């Protein structure tokens, strides 16, 4: 049993570079896959928010015209100007 452990250790030590290289590649691939998924989700979410905002702004655009009668203010200002000119 002990000899089997020693043989396994020697074999693992001989292939250690290959094993570590394989594990680095797996780690990088999993990070890349997670990044691609996150970018996809962020892109989808952003597109959904943009479409919703665009639809909301299109629905809320209505032309309102507000008129304000300023004749009283104009009369007051002209009266003030006449009084100032008279002094």
C-alpha cells in the first residue's frame, strides 16, 4: 500500500507541469465563460431598460400649449415708465 502511494506521487511529480498547465487553462476558460455570461446579461439588461425608457418617453410626449395673459404686467410697467419719465 505504501509503495502504491510512492509510485502515485512519482507519477504525479513527473506530470506536474502538464497537470498545472491543464488546470490554468481550465481556470482561464471558466473565468472567460463567466465574463461572457456577465457581459451578455448586462447587455440584455441595458437594452431592456433602454427600450422601456424609449417607449415611456414616446408615450409621454404630448404637445401642451400654455398661454399667459401679460397685459396687466405690461400696463403696470408702462405706467411706471411714464411716472419715472415725468419726474
